[in-house]
C-alpha cells in the first residue's frame, strides 16, 4: 500500500489499537488519539515495535479546540489526511430512569459528537479518493434493554455516516460504516453482567475488516459491513 496518512481515534485499546497495528504494518503514517497520558505512553511503547512513523495525542475528542489543534498538527506535518477512522467510544449500561444526565451527555459527547467533530475538521484536508470509516456496532441497528444511551449514540453514528456519505460522494470521498458485534476487550470487565467472552470476536477481526475496506479499488466502496461473532449474538 502506498503510504497513507491515517487518523485513528480511540487508538489505545481494543479495536483502535488493533487497527493502528494493522496500518503500521502497511507502512502508513499514523495520527492517533487517546484519552489520557497513561494510555498514550502505553500505546507509544506498543507501536514502537512496528514503526516510528506516528504521532499520538491525548485530548478530549468532544472538544472543538482539542480536535482542531490535533488536525492542524497533522496537516503541518503531512498536508493531507487520506483515511479517518472514527473508533473512539464509551459504554454505559443502565435503565433509562437510572441514567444521569451527566452519563448520557458523556456517551453522546464521545461516541457521536466526537465522530462529528473529527469528520468536520478532517474533511477539508481529505483529497479525492480519501476515506472516512466510522466504527459503529450491532447496537447501531438493534436496541438492547439497559443500553439506551449507547444504542442511541450508535444509531446516531450510523445515521450521521449515511448522511455524510451522500454529502461528499460528489467529491470522490468514500464513507463507510463498520458494525462489529461483541468484541473481546477489557471494557467488559468494567460492566455489570455475566459476559461470555468465549463467544466474542477478537479486536483483530474488526481491524482486518477495516483494512480491507481501505484497500478496495478506487471505483469501489463498501458502504456498510456488519461483523457477527461465529458464536452468534450474545
């Protein structure tokens, strides 16, 4: 693959980290963001085994200023963005009447507003043939009891993706949704419930699908792809 400038959000763990490694192996320049300095340090250590061709920033993805400054730094170094992968996300489980406004706002800010802001500020620098890939979930199409905030945010991401695709089609920019089912990450350790990780997918599975979407020939695009664990839905 010709060197591409690839931006990945939520790159410090799970699908984001696996995706960063896949693109590092392809020789891409990576511009990565994560939530904390601790996450940034761990990610630098991991990626250094594969490449030195990257930058990592820790900032609030729901902040206009944070996103704009991040994009400005990428452009100052590379003058373009070939691929944007909006992957960052947070999860909250709880009945609607038990969900605080603060928790609701956090889920929407990271999962939905973050996707919007990264797209907004990256788009002016994405050339014809560039791509945006938004990582949704099987919760982008199905409502689950106790997951209202998360499902609402992921339904929103899917609707945003479909609208954005039509907006930029005439500019030759591809926009895709990747919708993975339950994936084996440490996020499940922080959620109440009895989760069977043996039925979940590896983050590498989704990472390889994202790479395959980017590798489609110039005249082709995968609008949406759903990935289901071999064990079926949880």
